[in-house]
C-alpha cells in the first residue's frame, strides 16, 4: 500500500482510460501536507513501536507469552512505516522514483507484508481472547502455541505479498521525464483489458483476504465474547481483572484498526471495479476517487503509530513497563509524604 498515487492506483499525472475522457480541473491534493503527515507518522511510529518491542523483549519469559502478539504487531507496524521517508521523497519529487527497481520491489513487498501481518495478528489476538474467555482454554494460550501462530502469520503474509515482487517495477514516462514505481503486467499480457482484470483481481483479493474476511472473523469472536460476558456478568471474579483488561485493549485496537483501514479499502475496491467498467463512472466521481486515495492511505498509515499509545492509555501495567524502560517512572510517581 503506497501513500501516494501510482499509475495503476489512481495516479494524478499519468493518463488512464478514464482520464482521457475527462477534463479535470487543477487537482487540489496538497503534496506538502501529505509529506508532513507521513513524516509525523514515521517519527511517532518509529518511537512508539520501538518502545513496545523493547518492553515486550525485556519482560520475564513467563509473562512474555501474553505479549507476543502485541510485540509482533508493533514489529509489523514498524516495518510498515520504515518505507515512509522514501514515499515522502517520491511525493516531493512529483511522483518520480529515482531509487531503482530493487527498492521499488522490496519496499512495495514490505508494505504488503506488514499490512497482511497486522490484520492476521489482530485476528489471532481476537481468537486467543475468544478461547480464553468463552472456553477458558488456557492450555491453548501457552508460549509454544503463540509462537506457532505467529510463525504461520508471517509465512502466510509473505506468500500473499509475492505479487508485489513479481509485478512491481519501474517504468519511464518520456513525456514527463519521470520514473514511476508501479504494477506492470506487460510480461504476462499485452491486452489492456486483461491487465485491468489482473489489477482488479489483485486489488480485490488484497481487500478481501487482507481486511474483509479477517474483520468478519474478529466481529464473530467479539460477538461470542460479548454474549458470554452478558450471561456471566455477575459471576466475574476479581482474579479475572487482568483478562478483562487485556480484552479491552485488544478490542479497542481492533476497532481503531477497522476505522483507519475501511476508507482505504473502500476507495481501492471501488477504483478497481470502476476500471472494469462494471458501472457507469462520471468524471466528477473518478476525480473524487483519485483525490481521496492519498488521504485514505495516510489514514491507514496513522493506525501504525496509534497502537503503542492505545496500549499505554488502556493498560496501566504496560504503561508502567514502558515508563520504566524510558527511565521516566520515577518522575511520574506521586511524591510520598515525609
């Protein structure tokens, strides 16, 4: 997922079939604003997720199992944002990619890998809470089970991200004297219609496998958890407070993830379908779609820097560990009376 528009993903400058029949006014996308937003996201995500990873690594081994998902989610968020400086330069240079084919493929692959890993880890966390609360299957929540689930998540994410390595490349545009980092299906087909079908297929599969189906699984898990909580609300023991606290953290993280990513996947899906001419598209609609893409992409990136602050805000124990790591705990404690 690229924060700026690439030619197969609603580029403002390279003509598409819809562009040739539309007379667009001057675009109003603020490239400086997008660049500033992306750099702020990069700084906050780099700091916050690094603290989370260090905190999870430093806790005792017996306690680390419960935080493995959080640590790996922070790793995925961190990997998603390390490419932001390159995309900022790409935006500042008016969508010119001077970094070569290898970086074009690697950065695009890392973006997709991180996106898949994030949503799959959140799904695993939701299912883990479902087992722990609805079925009280504590034996399934051991460190070995967590390690196996996390390994499967990263392998599946890597496999689903391979189209970025295969089809992403750099193409020169002599008319504008620029180089684009974009999807290219020319070595598979020379038909524009078939290329549109391939692009639509990849885009729809990404939104389906990388967002819609995992989100539905999370909704089912939390629906079952909610019904269990309602039935047994009066029998909650004090010893379960940590379980409910972790449930609140995971639920909030999932809700924030959905809010941040839904607009981007909606725009991506509608754009892919409109490329196939499945429904009539007006020039105003197409222009609005292209205009919305970079902003929805920025909103999706914002999610990667919010999670560490959600952990600190909702989980007092995790906040205490982070402050201890940063050597700030003594400054945040209330002074004792003499």
